[in-house]
């Protein structure tokens, strides 16, 4: 005999009062219930790395960027670090600033997430029992807070002050701080002044915003200048786990085309200024297994103060599709170092190089391309040029930047250029490659340039040749491709 046991069910009493109490109790545990997504967790973890004192979480709209910064700020203010926490820790109370563009946006966003809704203080990330004192702002915005004093688990107290960018730089002077959180992108003078407040105490700053201002000074500082101690974490809508695939598709389709990358994926908005106005997902692929009959070539871009970069391309002749499967980027190193990295990917692979490889190194006077040859790199005989016209000599095709970029774009549009999804440096440069006043901005474009050089010379790609070790036989001759009959 089979007995089916139905598990008991439990329900709250049909009492609206009890339901409200449960909801209120859950609100009081907001910080305790915070469970970050992987990219939010990476944002927190990066703050705990030695030497990192300035972070940027660049993400699309409504993905959880402000929420994660509010949670971290509450942890620093209270000392309530969860067991999983591997980020920065403060052992005593802190003095910090939380800032937004205006008093209203600061109230409606970071203040709301830290303190709770108006009339429900203590239901945000800072638990009610830790709030010591609240001082309201006297500057005309209802329910805006100027400062909040918070108990820290060490027995000391923290003080958070809510600031705005429209106060101007002068109102950002004078204090010595442990922490500054910029919610939404600040003007460069505000960012600089705020970070100056952190120098005495070796404090930290972090920003959370959607990059709708394009390649602004603040964005360029993090993405192009990359000063020591800084870090960028980008979060896309695909990495926000509270959306279903159907919801993501609907949200993305609802954005204007020129805003989609910024609002959905945290890519700085370039509008019509993007060199490659292509959806990144159309060119990204999972790493492919390269058959031995696919020819390969590497493209090199030479630099010093800007990085030397190299990409490796495999050519599927049957479909005329180029697969970018590896990349390398390093600055302020000699050809000896770069050569080792290049040869490590396959010493037999031919390397296309730009015309500036004809220049001579100042110290030795040796041509730069020859320095690589001396190190055993399989440099092509001539610098990169476009394919010559029919009947013309090799090397007469020129090396026009716009022609090379146009070929890349056409291949992207026709599905004949694919890039391995694990090449994060390649993808970063692709997203930021843009024009200003119609001209391509030659900054942070090293991997793009190396890719262009490799594609220009794809006609010189080759397969690996294995020399035969068989003994020579009378009537035959040894060739690179095996044994041939003597004519």
C-alpha cells in the first residue's frame, strides 16, 4: 500500500497588522539580507586589494550599482561586515561623504538606500538600532539629510555627510576624510577635490554611475590614463540576475539605439562617434578550436609610453572569416620582453608590423623591426600595407588608417570577423574606440591598431610547416612539405 503524505502548510494569520510587522522587520534587516551578484562582489573585493584606493563601478541603469555601494558604505560606517566580506575594512568609526548631483537626487538615491524611505529611517542599509542622530538639511529640499551619526561595532561612532556636486568646489574643501562615495558621475574638479580630502588618512573613494556623458575627463582618467591605485569594474544587464532573458531583451529594445551600450552594459556613450557602431554580441564568440589547415598571422603595434600590443588571428578560408583568438598588451618594456611573449604563442607564426617599425631605436641605432628579428620573432619582410592592385608590386597598397578601419567594419557587419569572448582588453578598446570632430582618436587604441595591421597583411598568413625527419632517398629531394620526386 502506498501512502502519500502531504506536508503541512503554514500561513500567516489573516491579519494586516501582523503582515505589516513582518514587512517592517525585513526592512530593518536590509543590510543583513544583502547578497551581491558576482560583479558586485568583485567591486567589493577589489577594494580590499593592496594599493587600490579609487574604484569605479560602471554599469547600466537599474542593475544594482548604487545598491552595492550603499551596502559597502553601511558596512564601513557600522563595522557590520558579513562572513563573506573580503573587501576593505575599517576597524573604527569613519568620517565620510556621500554625494550626488543635486540635493534632490542625493536624497532620492544614496540617502534612500542608506537610510530608508522618508518617515521610515532605519529601513535602509544602515540598521535602525545603529543610528545615533540625524541632522536634516536646511537648504530647501524636504526630508534631505545633511549628516547622520552611526554607531560602530568598535564602540566609536561614524559620521556621514551628504554632499552635492552643484555646491561647487569651494564647499568641498577643508575636511579630512576616510571615504567618499560619488553616486553618479562628478565633474573632474569635484572628483579631484573630494579625493584630496582622503590623502591624510589614506582613505578610499568609489564611484557608481552609468556613463551617459561619454568619454568625459573622469571616465578617461580611469579607462585611458589608468593611474596607479585605480580600478574599474563594468557590470552589464546580462550580469544582473534579477532580470530574465526576456526582460533583458525588452529593456534593451526600449532604449534608443545610441544609448543601448551605455544604459544596458555600462559602456561610455559615444553616439555617432563610435568607430565601430556594432553590437558587441555580434562579433564575440566562444573560443574556437583552430584546425591545423587554418593559416595564422599576428599583428603588432609598437609602443613605449603607450603599450606595445599584439593580436593573433586565424583565417578560415572556406568562409573567409577571421578569428581573433589571442592578444597581448604591455607598455614600457623592451623588444626582448615582447619577443618572448610573441614567440610563446608560436614562433612559426608570421608577424605583421606597422611602418613605424622602420624607425631606429635612439640608444642603439638599430631598426626596431630588426631588434625583433634578432630575438627570433618571425617578422614579415616588409611593413604592413594593404593588398596591392592587380598587377602592381607588393608594398604599393599603402597603409591608410581609414581604409584599414573600413575593412574591419565591413568584416564585422558581414560576420567575417569574430573575437574570442575571453579577450577582455580587446573588448575594452573596441567599446571605447571613437572619433572626435570626425577623426579617430589615437588613444587607448593599441590592440585595435594591432588587429588592423594583422588584417591588412592576412594574405601573408601561413600554416605551420613540419620538416620531415625521414632519410634522403636517391631520386627524391627533401622539401619543407615532405618528399618530392626529382624532375
